[in-house]
C-alpha cells in the first residue's frame, strides 16, 4: 500500500513544529529508514526520536535548535537504502473466550466464523511499525484487509495485560493492563515490556511477528 | 532515611526523568517542574539529578529518624515541623534527629517538591529514579508512597550550606501561552474561535498523563489522523471537542489532532493546575516563544 508514493528521490521532507522542541518529520513509508539513519548519526541536539505512523518526531534538547548538521542529515537521508530484516518473534496466543471477548463479534462483522478469523490472523506475518500508547505496545502492520475494524465506540476501562487486539488497520498487544479502545481477540503470557531488562521492550520497530494459536 | 508515617494523596519519587526511550513507547516522565526540583536539590547541596518527592494537593507526614537537610519548592502547603521551628519554602532546612515534617494541603497551586540531602536512594530503572505510575515501575516500588514505607537516602558529600532560592516570576492567572500545533488546519473557524476565546476548566479526571479540560467544544473540520509522536504540553482535541493537554507521563504517540502546544516557559505552570481551575489560551509566534528562556531560579547564601 502506497509503496510507490514514497519515491526514490531525495526530496527534502516536510516538517512541522510541535512546540519549540518537537520537530515532526513526514516520512511516509520510510519512517524506520529515517529513524535508523538519525540514530546512527548521534546528533547531540536530539534528545529523543519517536517513530509513528508515517512520521517521525524529533525532540530537541532544551535550548538547542536545528543545527546545520541536523538540517543536512534530514535532507540527505538514505531513504532508498534497503532496511535489514528485523528479528522474527513467535507469540503464542489463546484466542477467544474470556481471553478474547470481541472475537465473535469481529468474526461476524468480517463475515466468517471464529476459526476462520483466527486462521487469517495467524496466517499473516506482521512487522512492527512503531511502539506507542503504552511502553512496549507494538503497532503491527500486515493485518489482512478483511480483518480491519474501527476502534470500539467506547473504550474499555480495563484491558488485561497481554491482550491481543485489533485497531483500524493494525493489530497490537497491550503490554500492561489499563484502558483501551481496541477490540480484544486473545491473550498472550509473553512479557512485552520489562524495565529491568537491558532491552526493556521485547519488540523493536522493524521486527517481525507471527501469532501461534494455543 | 525517611519513614512515611502517613501518605499523602499521591507522593511520588521523582528526578528529571528518562528521556531517550520514546521509540519504546516510554515518555520522558520526571518532575512536573524540573527546574523547581533542581532548585530544591541545589538548596540541599545535591546534584540536580538527585531524586526527591513530588507531593500533590494533600501531603504526607514524614519522620526523619536520623535528622536531615531538606528543602521545599513549588506550591506552598500548610505545613508544620514537630520541633515547632520555622518551615519556609525555597530555603535550606535542617531537621533534628527524630523530627517529623507534616505537609498538610496545598494553599495555592497543586504540587511541591521536597529534596533531601543525599537524594532518595531508590534503585534506578532505565537510568532514572522517577516513578512511572501508568506502567507501575520506577521510584519506590513503582507506586505512590504508602504509610509504613521507609525511603533510603544517599550519602551526602561536602559541607552543608544554608541557601535560599529566588523563584522565577510566576503569572499563574495569565492565559497559557501556546504556539500553533501541527494540525491547526484541521479545525474549523468555530473550533478555533472556541479554543482561543473560550475559558476551560480543569476536569477532575486529570493526572500526570494529561490535563483534561471542559469548555466550549473545539470543532474539527477533520478529526481523523494517523498516530503521530507527541510530547508534554501538546494540546490534543479528541472527537468530543474537549481539549487534553498532554502531561509528563502522557503517551508518546497520539491519534488526535494537535491544535497547539504550550510554550516551554509555561510548562511548569501545568504542574500547578488543579481540578476546577480556569484555563485560557493565547497564541504566540514560535520565535518569540524560543526567546523566552525558561524562567531561571537563582540560588544565594542565606544571610
């Protein structure tokens, strides 16, 4: 979807300020390439980088602006360099029942039975577009079109940790319990986020994920 | 060492947070007014990175079995010391062994910061001692203090100096100054007029993740948006038109249009807003916002 709109040329990206320290760069399909390139350059004025859906937010350190180096980096990013494939994670999921209360409704809406819905969800290989919403929450792209579903009209006050969910064109996993507006189809016991680990998030942007039913 | 005899409403161990983990979905967190915490640390001779306590609205009763050197900055609270000695904000205080410090309630504003000489020595998580309540990690056991807790303090270095801090000028009643947000164009004229002319009230459902406002609906021309990176001070408007100012523990990405962003110089004011307070907005050019350096605290010897 939209791969051809990215282009291989070095057109300077569009950017907009979010306050004095946030610089939002429109990156289209090349978000992770921009992210990787900026990380590797280690520019001192960048305090943090937040990849998202077709854009990258640069958070600049207090009192700094866009240096000539940063400007040059943004206009000369190697957007046509192939990204190396991320690690593949197999995540065991208990589908339906108490673990996945929204599965029957979503399956019906998609015009299939629950087993077919599960088959479609497990047959696809997903890639982590970005992490957001909660620490370690992966926005997984690659959800078959038939499974796309608008978010719930009213969010749940509490979604269990490990819930596997559908939100729009994405599937995702809630690392911690809390409020949530996505449809819950199953649950995993895998720890997606542990601040005590050297790499606190199990998944990184660019990693690949397969769901395995249990 | 500090013993918590009675916990306040939400006493959190805080330092300056952990910027740099945004790609994992972790916001920078840390004290709601980093300069105020840093000033309190300076008053007790700590490094500005030391952890202190962030106290919200109703404070704790703390006992210092070995005594200690502390300082308070931020919102003035009704407060007492068991010794009966004077309890002033913005200056070095020396507590005797066994003395208790009671922070009752905020007289104005919402939050104050307590620094302790040596710093609160809770184990750092991801490079910070701040508490991150939304995911329950960091600080003291990932939660607000409870009665019976005991907080370890670090070993201080150097001589104690009696200091006083001058707070930067504070215009808490003035409108919050904002710069235009990246999706300003997704709002219609009526929505923009409501936002920039209206008076909003802080809703009780507000916390460190965000200040929820109630007031004239900010109507969208287009409310759909792919998830984008956001940061504290960004003002999001969900489909119901009621703005949310993202806080220090807010999500790193959001799917609602950002109409405006609070300027850096006014971010500390967000920490002092409480439920029911009135909020208005006034727009400012980005270059002017940049020129307003974040208000500086001055530290001087106590005469």
